[in-house]
C-alpha cells in the first residue's frame, strides 16, 4: 500500500472509473437544486436523484464524482461530534460511482475490489478488508447474489458478515427506489482499538472503519392498504459512496482523519492564528486538540457553504452556517484567541483545496469578508449574552438553552459559572430544550419524500424544443393530456389541463425565465384549439403546456404551436437585461457580487445578488449608465450551444447561475467582452433590441442579499412617461425654476414641512397655555387623605408629553402630594400619576395608576414617582378620577 495524498486519491478514484466507462461529473452545489427535502447536499447521489427517480434523462448511464457534502443540520447532524471523534465532520467529500440501469451488483463489487486491492491502484492488503451484506428482513430475501460475488473476487466467507435492514438496506424515502447494500470495512489494527485489546469484527467501531458503501437499488417501494410493497425495478441501479477523508486515513497509515494531509495544514494554520501550538512530542489535553480540529473542520464547511451562496442568518441554512461559524470562533476563544481569526482560515482552505475547487480562488475574498462580519457580530452578541447570564438562567435549563441558542453562550462556560456560584446547573432541562429545538428543525426541513414523476410524464419521449429559432412549429403531435394530475384521453372545450407534445416552440419555466404564452392551432391551421398560459418541464426534456381548451383535443391529434411574439420579445429583452445588469453590478460593486435568484417575464426583471449593504443612489445611476451604454453599443448577443462545461467555465469564463443544474454540455450566452454566462434562456439578437433599461427599485431580500428591479423596452418607455407626467405636475406646482423638477419639489416639500413643524409648535404652546390656565387654581381643590393631598383633574386636548409637564407643575404647587391627570380623545384614555419624592415610600405612582387603569379598561405602570396608563373606555374616565382619592387612601391604610 503506497502513500497517496488526498488530492491524488481523489484524482485516482475518478481516473479509475473513467477507465471503466464512467463519465466524470463535477460536484454539485452544497445548496441542493430544486429539492426541498434536503437542507444541504449530503451524499454523492443527490445530484442524480431525479435520474434515479425517472424524472431526468442524461446522455450517459455511468458516472463518477467527488461530491462536496455537509452534514450539520436536520436528519444528518454531526456537528456536536466533530472534533471529539476521529471521523466526524461537518464538511466532507464523497467519492462515488453510479450506474443508471447499466451494470449491477457483480460489476459494482468487482470494480470496488479492484480499486482497493490492485497494486496498480490503492494496493490495500485484502486480509485487512471485511464486507457486509443484507441478511434479509420484512419480506426481502437474503442478498445471496452479493454474497456470491464477494466470494468470487476473493473475500473469504469468514470475512463476509450479514446484517439487518438498519445497517444494510437503503431507501430514498418512504416510497421510491430502495434496496440492499454492501459495506466494506478496513481493519486499522489493534492500536486503533477504543478498548485497548484485540476484539473481532463488529465489536470495535474505532478499529474497523467503514470506508465504502455499495447500494444496490433494485426495488420500487409503494404503500398499499396492506402495507409497503416492493416491486423489482425494470432497470436496477448502483449508488456508492466512499468518504475521501476515511480512505485517506487508511492509505496514509494514520488512525484519525484529522491526521491526514487534508487537515494537517489547516490545523497548523489554526495553531498559528490562535497562538496555541500543539507539539507532537509532549502531551496536550484532549480539549485543546479537539478545539483545533473543530476550527479546521468548521473553516472548511463555512468556506464552501458561503462560496455556494449560503449566508449567516437566523433560520434555515443560514442558521446552521451561523452555528458552525460560532462554534469555530468559540473554540478559538477557548484557546485564548479573542480577536477575529476565523476569516484568515478561509485563505488556508483556498490554498489547500483551490486546485480541486477553483471557484474558491475567486470567492475567497468575499467569503472572508462574510466570516469577519460574523466574527465581529458574534463578539457583540457574546457581550450581550454575558449581561443576560444570571443565577435564574443557570438554574433553568430552558433559559440556559435560550442563552446558548440566541447569544451563542458556550455550554461549558455556563456550567463553570454555575459551579463557581455554588448552584446546580439544570443539565437535564438544557438537554430537553435542545432536543425540542432539534425536533423543530427536523420538522421544518422534513419536506416529505420526493415522489417519482407521474408515469404519464416519465415514460414519454423528450419534446423537441425549436423555440430558440422559431415562434411557430407546425404539425406537433399530442403525446399526452393531463387533467388534475391524471392522464386523460382528451380535453373538452372549456377544460383546463396540460398538453405534452413531441415538438414545441414554447419556452418552459427555467433559469428564472417564465414560460411562453400563446395558442395551439388545429391541424388545418385556422382555428385555435387551446390557449396556452405557460409551460413547464415536469420531467427533464418533457414540455407540459398549461392550456384552456377551446374545443376537444385528444391524444394523437396534430396541432401548431404559436407563441405570442410580443410577449416573448418583451421577455427576451428583460432576460438579456439581467445579464447586462449582473455584469454591471460586479463592475461597480465588486467581484463578490453573485446572482442569488432571478425572475424574468414580459413586464419586468428581478435580480437578486450577494452584497452586504444597500446600493447608494449614485451607484445605481452608474450601474444604469453602464447597462445602457452596452445597449446603445448594440453588441451582438452570441449563443454557443453544446459546449463542454469545462471549456465554458475555465476557458470562456462563463458564470454559473445560482440554484441551476448543469449537465456535462451547456449553452453559453456571450455579450461581447462584457458578459459570459451559462444560460438556457431566450435572448435578443443584439443589445440594441432591448431599447432602454430603467432601474425602478433596490432593496433587501435577506441578510447579505439585495434585489434590483428593472424594466426594458416598452416598459422603460412607460416608466419614463410616468416620470415626465410627474415632472409636468411639479412644474405646475413650483412654477418656473432653474433647478431640476425633482430638486424643486424636494425644496417645496421641505419648506412646507418646516412650516408644518412651526404651526405644530405654536398649536402645542396654545394648548399648553390653555391647559395650564385650566389647572392654575386646581391645587386649591386638592383633597386631604390621611394627611396627604390628592389632586385629580381631567385635561382633555393635550398631548401626553404636555400632561407630564402639567404633573410636574402641579406637584410643585402642592409641595407634597399625589397628582392624577386624565384625558380622553377618540375613545381612548390617557392617565398619568405623579407622587412627590417625600411620599414614594408610602404611595407608589405605579400602584395608583394600575388600579385606576382597570376602571377605564386598561393597564399601565412606571416608577414610584411617575407612572402612566392607557384605557379604552372614555366614558368611565370621570368616574375613575373621582375614585382617585379612595385608591390613595387604600394604599395608605
């Protein structure tokens, strides 16, 4: 067995399977495309899920990949174990080979054994390998085939173990593809034992490490009235997964994944940044070692997540990222580093993994800024958390957990604080609150198992899309009709449904661009059979037209597809506009700007992008100028089809769009030297066809994501007409002026606002003067209650702030006593009670106002010397004021 670096192992794996006829497929994003059931991509098969489900067809039947994965939330949550075990990670790479109805168990087992044991490849000693098979359970027989194939490649029977469904039966969900699996284990030797002695396979998880899982998808599970039903798949498939970190541990002859070259440079950098050096020749406490491992692991996860478009937030994916980052920061603090340091780890990750993932070279600066901002915010949050921590919090596990979740207060910090204070920490309550929160998180991302595409779609041939070059296709044949999700032989006039054709000119929803609208004409080309309100792709390559039938349309009919040209052209102008806008945003705001979503239709375009602050007005104007400069240049919009993705991204510099799925060959839209993007949408032939682009709005979507809205063509013309109409009205209001209409209107409004403020001040002064006059002699009407003067007065027509001034005046006139003022307006009641300082030990204003507020349908409170309340029963105010003296008397007794 020869030493191999992690990078070499990755490359050798992919090269081996390429030699076996597999297509090398790039890792997909950590943000799953169009899959609400997943928080993050957590397995190599995720990007092929639709292929296994029959909802997508590809031009290859064998694939191999090294897939970025994160398991730190939802069902697969390894976060708390990371750093304290040898093999748990938040971010890892899954090496996998896949067969989509091509080869099955025999070849999958033979491939795996050859790669692992052949001296030409990994050269592992076969005597250190063990295999498991499915022993049979719940109506599924023992996997005798896999057992026989393992024997054939040379595995002795005594090293093939049979396990139950928990370990050796895999399912995509409650329904859908499933089947038995075989796992391959490696014996690290007795020195890896967690018990320190020689134990057989199955009794020592640390010594015998699972390195590869081969899943044999051979059944389709459905749920019937009598229970689950497993039906053999017509084309059984293969899905395998081998953790790169684990196989590196084996091939590099170490006992922990963290001792491989995938981690040691990062741990070394963490030592430098925290100032906590771990010397190999002396003992270091496990806690410090774990902290360095946590920093290294979490830096990988955070760097890749942010690079793939996730930003720290208080919910969903962003919340998990925030927890990962803050856990890493906290462990830096445990090592004594209280200054920001985690953002520097981003560059260490880039340096180690930039060859395999070149996108890190471009995104590292942006990612580091995000991490630094989170470090600074966490420092402020932690400071607030310390102020919230008290004896009550430490005694209540639920309150302690709230502090842990909200402020990121470390658990061990709170446990130590409780011990120092000599009080018990409620660990049971903390764990219960934690489990409740995790259950909520799991439920929020459960999503439900994704179902296979309906048979009516799944078995259809692909629709030939001719809409790039033509708005009309004659002689399209109706392949299927769908009503309420069920295939039907025909749609009658007036009915709503979907029509699937063998050819079409209608663009279907994708890439942010909405589907075309238009008509289906009869075979004689004269009458409209159906009106089309949009189109979708329920299965990759199959176009479903959403229609309202005007007359009966049946499967097998022939129709003409006619797209509404005006609508399509308006949509094309807006879509091409998004490409120009994206490039202009990057030019003005910085290269960190990446698309985070878009919506393009005939009326306007909406573009979401990563950015940390609002876009200033002058920046928006500059962006608008750049975009329209490109429009006026009338640059040709060049479309290149069937381009290998490697060439598109690495040679042409094409940008991929957020959340989109790309195959091995892509479509590239290039606008001169200004913009190059992967895009399947429809576009103008040249930028001049856009006419003009007008930005109409900019705002926040979420933390770190901004949105710009714009219009083009006739939409921009309408926007300018509205602006002209407003300018004309402004001119009529302000008259002739040398300044721009907008500035003239601002000056006019500012002057009017200043005049309004002046009038309000004068009105307040008049009201205050009138109120002061009305209570000028009120002190004389105060009543004596057990030696305390009590004055209750109604003062309608004054603001609360003025009522406070009146209370101060009256307290001054009384010298010593209690003042109660009440006012009513619009059915609402305001009460204020003032008590002179010498009486607050005997009468508290809050207690007085509380009892009076109850009489007018309200409540309130405040300081012992001044308290306020509101109420909803204005008719009860006079009665409440007459009872003020009695309330005070009750408090004095």
